[in-house]
């Protein structure tokens, strides 16, 4: 029986993870649940999965949980999230928090030598080599929950790393691949992803294709492959989840239905595969189609590639400015087209600097958020 700590249990990935637990109760139990503001869903999860420790942001919500569950170990506030992520009575930590908020808890779990199922791309975009060095130094294991990186991991099982020619990351293209991108795009339109059901932040990142840029950086760290050997391939059907090309010209691909429970189950069960009802009917597919990405139409993809080549601090800037702009867009305070424009402005204003530890990363993140807000006051 493996005990899980699910950071972000009320979000899309967290709920999908608990669905996997429901299907395999003989294999998994839940030790820790953390949530942001979705109190009612968290209460339902506590009643069903009986965790020992729980986190919620608001102290008022924490007080209510104390009254409902007197014996439960409850944490709240910024210090509470740090503290609960330092607990050790679990085997696998699922990192499904949104944005930079996931960096410190994930880093804490890695420093404790845990297996981490990573659904938070920003951890590797902002944490970079610091995270991977901690994985190696502390004997932790980092398993990706992204469908693309899970596909690559599966394609590489039993293969010689020296024989890899390229990683081919597939992308759905989002809701605007075959539509014009204008200043009039609304949050509601950008949130209509053609394939995946995800949280709002990652759905907007998919619409700008920043998400795919983040995945290039993530793949670079996970598989120790330079960005120039990672290629994005548009695949609207989302059946091929990614591919690996080898030195002899062979391409190995991973095909599966577009359902996040599949890569989640693979990470939780690794190195075993867990039985699943999800099946792909090959006879339903008339063809598999692939296209090149349009870097002019989707400048965020270009910006991510440039940041990947510019060094660690540029990637922190990329992530921080993007998070600010996505929040502004979702709040109706910025246009969709402002997202890449402002992110590029922040990157152009940044001078590369060494980042020696996670505290330096978080300090730079705060600085860029302030600078982005100041820029918006004068330019928008």
C-alpha cells in the first residue's frame, strides 16, 4: 500500500489523481490533501479518503475544518504549506499546485527523498538545475504526470540514451490554431480547449502555446536533452502523446486516449502498469496528422525557446511575467495579445544573473512580478 500526498487535490489533476486512487484502493491510500479555496470539495475528499493531514489557505476555513474534523492535523497560510510539505509519512507526493506556488513544496518533498509525481511544469521552468541537483543529491525520484513527458519516458524504457536523436513533443495547437488571433479574444473563448479538460491557467497557456514552450524546458531537464534537439509537432487529434526519434531514423511513439488519468496512473504505479478501462480503438482513427508550429502566430513558443537558451534566470522571468499576464487576462484586465508582448518586454529588460538556491529563484520571481505590474501601469 503506497501512501500519497496530493498537493492541489481540489484542482483538475488532483481530482483525476483521486479517481485513480478510487480505481485502485488496494494499492493506494491518502495521507495528505492540500487545497486553495475550494472548501466544499476538500470536505468531500476528507470524508471519502480520510487523510491524516490537510492544508487550506484561509485560517477561517481551517477553523471550520477543525470543528468538522476534530482529530485532523490541519495547516493554513504560507508557513502551513511549507510545513505540511516537510512531513515524511507518505511515499509519493503529487505536485499539482498551480504556478510558482508549487516550487517550494515540491523542492521540500525532493529534499526528503520522496518520489514526486510532477504535474507542475513551473517547478522545472523556474527551478531548473537546482531541482534536478536536489533529486540526485537526495535520492528522490521525479516522475512526470504530463501526458507528453510520460509518453517520452515510456518510449525510452530499455533504450540507450546515447542513441536518442530528437524528442518530438506533440501539441494540440489549442483553440486558435486554425483561427485568427485578435485583440478581441475573450477568456471564455480561450478557455475552450478542443481536447483536454484542465484548469484555467494551463488552458490559457495552451491557447498561447506557452504551455508547449514550458514543456520544452521541462523535457530538457527531465531527459537531459538540449532544447535544440526537442521539436514541437502539432497533432490536433491528441492521440500520439509524443515521440522519440533515434539515431537510426526509427521513431517510437506513444498512443493513448486523451485522458489525464492514464499518465497519472503510470506515475503512481511506476515501474508497474496499472490495469485500466481506457482503450484506444485504432479502427476509429482514419488518419494521424502532423503539422509544423507557427512561431509567428504563437510568439510565446518562440519566447520560451529563447529563454531556454538564455539561461536559468531568463526562465524564471518567462514564468513570472507569464503568470502575471495570464491572471490579468482571466480577470479581464489585459488582452490575449498582451500576454506575449509583455512577457517579451520583461525578457528584453532582464540581464542574466546566477541563481544559487531556491530562495534566489523566489526572490527573482517576486521582483519580476513587481516589475511586470509597474510596466502594465505605464504601458497598458
